[in-house]
C-alpha cells in the first residue's frame, strides 16, 4: 500500500511520459530496496588511497560536433543482454562491465559477456554487495590485468574468494577517463564514441514501469547518487528529449530491463560522474 501511494505521487508529479505502478519491487519495503539494490554513498575525499590508485583523466573534449537526432547502440549490436544483480548492491560492477563490453565491441567487433563476479571477489577497494564506485572498479580491472568472460567466472550475487585465472582473461583495458559533466558533451560522446557509465539518484526507479522519467526539480537530487547504469543511446519522443539507459535488474523490470530519462535538465544527477574505459 505504501509503495502504491508513492507510485501515485510520482505519477502525479512526473512531467514527461513515465508510468509508475505495480512492478517487481512493489512487495518490498524501502529499507529492503536500499539494502539489496542501491549503492551506498561513496566518500571520494579519502586521502589514504593505496599505492597505484589513479583518478580518471578528463577525456578529450568533443565540442561543436554534429550529432544524429537518435542513437541506439543496441541496434548496432554493441550491447550485451540485460543482466540481473539480484539481492546484491553491485550496480557499480554491472555498469562498469557493461561499458567495457560495449567499448570492446566497438573497437574489436567482438561482443563478449564479461564477469561482474570477478570484481565482487577481487576488487579490494569496493565493498562487493555493499556498494562500490565506478573509478575503483576501473582501477581494479587495470590492477588485475583485465576481465574474464561471464561463462568462466559466473555471477553468484555474493562475495567469495578471488578466483581470477590470468590465462583466461579475455578483455583488457588501457585506461579509463571521465567525461565533462555537460549533457551536450555526453551526447557527443555517446554519438561518436559509444555507451558511457553514469551514476544517478535512483529515487524515481523503484515504482517505474515504462516511459520517460522527468521528475520535478528537487524530487531526484544529485546529492544522493546511488546507482550505476549505462547510457546506450538517446532520442526524442514528441517534444521530450531522453537518454536510454541499461539497468541491471533483469528484463522483467522497466522497458525490458531499460529505462528512459529526460535529457537536458541534469535529471537525477545523470551528468555528475560520466565515465568510460579506453580499450
């Protein structure tokens, strides 16, 4: 009843085409939802980063570039299937791995499903099912020497001992970089380079069913970023510009595992931490 009440309120306040109501999360409390699915806030102002840790360099500026009106990397074969993080706050791993999968395809023309479990077990900077940060994950992949395929290191939705086999590493990255926090530049990156990972406030997602999310100002603050997802494209629906985002809650949520959010108003802090790997 509380969830339906919240969904009704979201429906009344949304300014685009989003539909809220009964979905796979309607029978769990806010506390359960936060525990199992959301990434706790990460303190970036930590002065005790271990030796070898690096911050993302700002990527090249893609300014004054013409961009297509619509882009969808799914249609170009560059996006793997939607996965399901289960009862584990591991979106930080899924968002980063999804970015690498797509960028590897764009560079190598080889679409591989890679292992999130490797990060849950072997990344010592993040907290496995208790949350993590995209930059930490990229750093860990560089330190570990790459990612194994999903079929060789399957997902268990819990932390275990590190079972990385160096000889079975399938994908390596050269580096990672941040993207300037401007949606026009993010659009150029998506259009001319490929999908990018972003960290957002997930306040509008619990009761989401379909459509374009456009929360009223102040409803989905950029000060509480709790979820890492992948921008796979953008487009327009009538007069509503939107981003297309790949989630990690399975195909039985949202628009077959994806959702759309309004583009151009920094909705839910989508512009705060855009980043991508360098293959």
